[in-house]
């Protein structure tokens, strides 16, 4: 009877021992170089280890494409098999050899400790396939919440570590689709719904409403939030911030004239990334400012628009190194409402992560504001070169090893990193 009680007690005790304590046989290496069968779901596996298994994950910067390593447990192996992710079990001796190599070369070990809580800023009813980040999150099986203007202005961003913005126009000009789609039913319906939401929230116009949302997002970053944006959200949020209190919107959008001298009144000290840009206030031009270089009429394909990722010092610059982890330095291009950032409009303190060298075209940037950070990636969908309204969704099961989508997922894991002391 005593022996049975001891056995039962032992089983109960084991149920409450953290999985990391039970792990003793070695490590699981999740390679992120060319041998990985599914790079995108490998990020999902790393997130799952943090979120569900309660295990820390080591991100091995610049080692085999930015591989991950975690204590070996049966559950992780089972999860890797379910996700179709390549892995290797190694003993502690092999792990120590990896650590030694990392110490000697331009590599670093970054400890990921806590799964970040993720929010995607998107309107109710928005198709998830129209946003590359929600496609990536869904495919990698990483959980997230969605929120919109009401939630942002209610202060709900404080619940989240990481916020994504995508196909949005914070200037209140409906994406500058006026010339091509002003007679389309979906455009007119969207305009009516936006005007109703603005009035309901107590604002005189959609531009005023969206500008208030932009300021709330700016405050979120200053308070320590991690912001990631793509496509038109990248430049329109900065335009809205610079134009606080100034009417830069033609009457075709807000039914009243622009302020005289609006361009000269812009305050670039309020922006995240861009400065000294010139507004495009013609409603018939599909552009917001000269921040963007899109070359819609000269689009020559993904290979022609390929951009190069910078190689950073992993030990001295771990943050940009995390954001550029990949199995290739050359990433094929992709267009969007904002396709490339115009180099002269980028603030000098902003870090350029990827560009077309010896041109004005910058694709990928990062910076900090207050206690938080922002990262902007130009373009709409890394695997759909010239995405158009109504195009079918991208199937990520056909792009499991997409370098462009890896950049998105680097950003999702970045907030989980434990800060390291700056090397001197």
C-alpha cells in the first residue's frame, strides 16, 4: 500500500515539473539554412516552445541561417513532426562545439524567454489573405488578436507586445484609389462606413479620426511597444503624424479644401522614420508623397527588384542581426502601394536593413522611439510580385522557404529576446 502511494505521488509530482527540468538527454537544433524543409513553420515551432511548452529558445544568430536550439523533449519532437519542420537531436558535447564556434565567429546566442502577445490592426471583415503578416501567422500557427480604430483609441494596445500595420491609409485618403476606383461599389461603401465611424467617435472627418489613431500607435511605441508595418501603413502613418492639425487632404476625400501652405507646416520631428518629404496632394495621382518609389509603369519583375540584406555584427548589433536572419542575403522584390523607400527621405538615425545598393531604393528599415521600436518593410506580399485588388490569396504551403516571409517572422520573434548588455 505504501509503495502504491509513493508511485502515485511520484506521478503527480512529475505532472507539475516544468518540461525544461525533465529535459536531460541533449538539445534539439532547428536548422534555418537550406536544409530546413519549412522555414516558416520553424518560427511557429519556436513560438510554440515559448508559448505552450514553457521552454526558453536559443536563437543562434548567423549560425546556419539563424537556427534555433532548445532542450530536447519528446513533445517538441512530436510538434516538429506535426508541423513538418526539420530538426536534429544533438548531445551536449555537440551543443558545446556550436557555442564555441559562435563565440569565435560573427555569431551570437540570443535567449528567447516569453512568447510575445501579438495584435494585427485590421478592419472588421477584412480578408486575412490580403495581409502578408496574417498569412504568415496563420500558416506558422502563431496566435494573434485583431483590433481596429475603436480598440486602439480605447487604449487596448497596452495588452500587446507587438503590433502589425499593413494595408492602411492613416491620412484618410482611402489609399489614394480615387482615380481608379471612385465609382466602384466597394470603394463608395468603404468611404461611407469610414465617415460614419469617424462621426460616431466624435471626429469631424476621417483624416482627423485616422490621425488620432496614428498618434495612439505612436504613443504605444514610445511606451515600449514593438511596431511592424508593411505596404502603405509605413509611410502614411508618418505623413499623418507630421501633418497633425494640418489639412493635407483634398476635398474629394474630406469635402473641404487643404490648408494653404500645408507642405511648409509639416513637423518632421513627430515622425518615426521619414523626413523632408514632399506631399502629393493631387487626388488623381496614386501616391501620397515622394517617400515611396514604386515605378508601377516600369515594373520589371521580382528578380530585377531584388534587394540585399545587410550583414551586421551579431555581437555588437544583435537587434538588426535578428531582423535580417535568413538563408540568403538576396531577397526577390515585391511591389505594393509603397514599394521602396526613397533614401533621401529616411532619417539619418534610422538603420537600413535591406536595399538595392547604389540606388535610392531602400526596402527594409528599423529604428527606436522612446522605449519601443519600429520596423518598416516596403511592399505588399513577398511572394506576389504585383499584387492587385481581387488577386487570389498566396498559398504559403507553396512557399515554405520564402526569404521575404522570413523577414516578417523574424519580427514576430524579436520581442521575445532577452536584452543583452552592450559589448564594449
